[in-house]
C-alpha cells in the first residue's frame, strides 16, 4: 500500500519501518489524514503475517510537533454550531472526536505485534503520547531530541492517554510535575524517568529500535499484564497520602485556580490510577471534553498556538518583497541592551559589528555575550565549539566605518534625542543606500527620530525588551515615513533571531509600555488609597500576572518611573501625571534612595542570597493603612487586569495596533498578561463587551478616568461584537488575495 504521509518498508527480518514524512510541511503534525493513514498502517502490520513488528520514526530532522491545533479549533467551531441546535448531540460529538487519537494509540498497543518508537528529534504532545503507547522507545543521543507533553501551556492537557501512561511508567510525582508544567525532557531525563528504554547514537537509532523487536520485545504493555503494580504504589497508601494532598496545594499555589486544564490533569491521574487502564482512558476523555469547552482553552489555543504561529511566520510582513538574507548586522551601543541584541544576532549565526564610543566599551559589550554563552556551556546547554563560533561572529569596534556593508543597523544608545541624532548621521554616512537603520528607543517617537535620517523610508523602530536573550517579543515601530521595505527587513531580522514581531504605529510608549505603565500606575494609586502592598502584589499574582506591579517597578527601576513621569509633565503638562503618584515616587527615590533592584532597595528589600526579597516594611508608614478585611481582593484583581485591557482598547481605537492577534500575543509575551485569558483583548471578549463596559463604568465611578470605556468598546457593546469580529485579521488577508 502507498500513503501520502508515510512510507512502509519491511526488511528481511520481517520488521516494518514506518517513516513519517509529510510533504510540504517543515514538521510532522497530526491531521485527520495522518491519523487515518496510521489507522490503516496498524491494520496492515496486523494483517501481514510476514511482519513481526514495526518501528515508527520520522523522515525529518524533528520527530513531530504533535497535533495541529487548528484541527481542535475546527472541532470547537463545529461544536459551537451544533450546540445551538442540540446541546446533547453536540457534547456527544465533541466527546467522540476528543477520544479519536486516544483510541488509535490504544489500538496500536493492543494490536498483538510489537511497536517501537525511534525518536530522532523534537517529539511533542500527541507524538510523545504515540511513543508512550509503543512497546519500546528509543531516543537518539542528541541535543536536538526533546520530549514533552506541553499541552497545558495552551489551555488543554494530554488527552490521548498521556495522563494514564506517564504515571504508570514514571513515579507519579515526577509524572505530575511533567504533566502540569509541560516540562521538556532530554533523552537522559526521560530514560531516568522510565519513559524511554534506550538512548542510541543517532546513526544507530533505527538499528537499535529494530534490535528490540528481534530480541523478542513483548507486544504487551506493563499495565495490560496480570499483577501490574503502579511505580509509586497504590493511591490509597502511605506514599499516596504523602503525594496527593501536597500536590493539590502546590498546584493551587502555582496556578491560583486559573488554569482548568492543570486541575483536570490532577483529577485524571488521581482517578485514573484507581481504576483499570481502559476506564482511566475513558475518564481522561471525559475531562478532555470538558476542558475543550472552557473559555480558557479556546482563548489560549487561539493566542498561544494559532496566532503566535502565524505571527512567527510573518503574518504582518508586506507582500511582494524578497526575503532578506543577512550578511552583516550593525549594533551601535554596547551597553546591556545593545550587547544583548548582539548576542541573539550571533546566536542566529549572523555576523555582527558591535560599535561603541571606544574599544574598551565595545569589548565589554562582547564580554556580555561571552558570559551568557559560557554559562550555557557550564550548564551543559551548549558545547564549547558553539561558544567559539558565536564569539567569532561578534566584532567589537569604536570605528563607525566598520558598519560599511551592513544590511541593517540597530541603534541602542542612551535615550537622548541629540545622542541618537549624532549616531544616525555617523552611521548613515558609511551605510549602503539600501541598508535599513533601526532605533531601539523605548520612549522617543520614531517619527521624530526619523527626521534625523537622510532616508526616512528606511528608518524604523525595533524595540527589544530586557533581558534580550530571554524576552521573546519585539515591537516593530512604524514612523510616518517608514516604507514597506524597511518593515519587511525588520521582520526578517526579528524572525531570524527567533523572536516574535508585532507591528506598532508610532505613539508615546508604543503599545507595551503604555499598558505596563497603567499597571504600575494603578498599583501606586492603591498604595496611596492605603491598600496594603502585600495585598496588591498577591492579588496581581492571583489574577494571573507573573509578577506584582510593585516588583515589576523595581525590576525596571523606580528612578526610571520618576524620569518617565517628569518627561511626561515636560511634554504634556502638569495634568498628565497624578501629583499624588509623583509625590510617592519622589519620596521613594529622593527621600529614601530606593531605586529598585539595581541598588537592592525599592518597593522590596533585596538581601544577599540565598535570602529572598521581601516588601519594604516602610511602605506601610507612607500612607494610613486600610484594614485587610475592608479590602475587596476580587476588585483589586479586576482593577489591575481591566486598566491594562482598557489601554489595549485605546491603542486599537487609535490605530496604533491594528491586529487583535498582535495585541493579545504582545500582552502575554511582553509582560505576562494573565495567559489563561488569551491576552488583553481576549480578556474582554471572554467577558463580553457589554458586560465589560458595565464593569468599567462601575470602576470609573469609584476610581477615576483611567476606567472610562473608549467609544470603540461602547460601540462594540451595542452591536454585540468581539475584537476578532471587528478587526478580523483573516478577512484582511482574504481581501488582499482578492485584490
């Protein structure tokens, strides 16, 4: 038989090699067609008396990224349509669809012939569940091999047997940690957890897998054999009593109950280990069906999988412009930010010239890259030869002439218009006419900086976040005269260094900083009201934010907040900043010298390690404190999320961001806006515009103008619209195609 996505070759020993290699895809993923073909291949292996067993592997560098989640989106769309007609029938349809992959893997492991998974690269989600269903598992000894069940990160969980097989192979505590965190495993870690059997040299991977079958691999899983015992002992045992109560408490501490899928994993494992394996699969299927119907799953799949993937592929890149193959990138300014940009550029294999005012400063910038890559080598995450290669790509210099031949130059000098003007002029004097010049400014409008350029069409903003090596988002800022070619080059660069680009039109603070400043400002307001600092920080985390607004202010520096406020007053007048908040920040900086983490004292105190940071006790003396029982924690959570979401709406209303995917993905990647909501705009869509406008009006009455619902949102509430209906990104794409 011939297949579109697989080849099946049987050797002289009767071992079938099933090679998965999807045409026109860079990575193998599960689709309806792929699962249909695998079903037939299992039948073929069973029916052919000449086949003793099968090895499944990939014909690509990676094994598989798991399921194509657009398939789940489609499934949810069908469910929504059917639900309006017949809710019971719709739920049954969703349940049946949710169990299809799990049933297929169960068919494979009970087919009566041994299967071995030969994992040659990244093996995620449903692909790892397929591997766990195989009777033997061999992974190549390579840094490219990574295994995980990461579904919880996009609002769902491993629903094809992952919650039942993992805790029957590994000890339940390790299995729970992997399942609820989406932890990535190396071959060594996976073998140590008993999730794979062998690690082989990459060239001997297939031979090692076949040898398992030749050596008499039993076609029966441990849990299907009589007398099977759970690795961690029964749930109702002394070991179980030590595991389950703390596990529930730890999950609550880590998620605050915001992630239904994480809670469902605990239930699946706990209940599944009390019953026979097939019953456990049925339990998993029921919970998976339930989770698929949650708002969190729909929002997270859309933003953290579908939209993120589309943006990473260049959804907003102008059409008709050839891809840029970068031969040389220039970075001006070898401080913390510039040095970080140089590091990620060299890591992507692109030669980079790092220019600063003198050779010593430039060398210091390169030393930052040396420190980062050396740390990776020390931790075993990079090889010594990778360090040498990366450092060889960075040329530190004090001479602007070395920028000649650069395709793109990124300026990351001090936030001063005059300094940036001189930098632009010096660089453009040696650059080729086609080169693009980008500023990494975080506060100065790109249009005003572009006036310093002799070719404003090739002048653009590329705004990185600190630390550059860890932060995945980059804002690409369009000046009024920026051309499509500059945008295309900027996007190509951001994608080349494996970051996610969002396109933002020019405004003060761009998109991310406008939202972040609202978050911090609301916390300052709460402090002034007398809300205890600990309640502000804990409520923010309970709302789903990764760090509280006061901790975030410390990280970015309290004196920076002071500088921004003073600059805003100079530019927009006294009324642009709340005088009480200005007084609070002046007191922190000028009276107490509390500048943030950088001088070990801000809203928090930062004692020497291993001691942990703690809120500065003096905060409670700055304003009369409210009694904790008089503070409505739910309202604090609502204020902190709503003030950000409303700013995101204003940004859309002003045309600063024009695509809801960018607003949502940007809010999660840049400052961790409660990921379970799907992002700042999805948060409103999830509540509903009409209901959210009422919430905003109530908050406005109590707390002021920052909660005033923009006209756009009021209009949407009247029409019953969502942001993804109002600003349909797919409709724009279709219009372009039609044109």
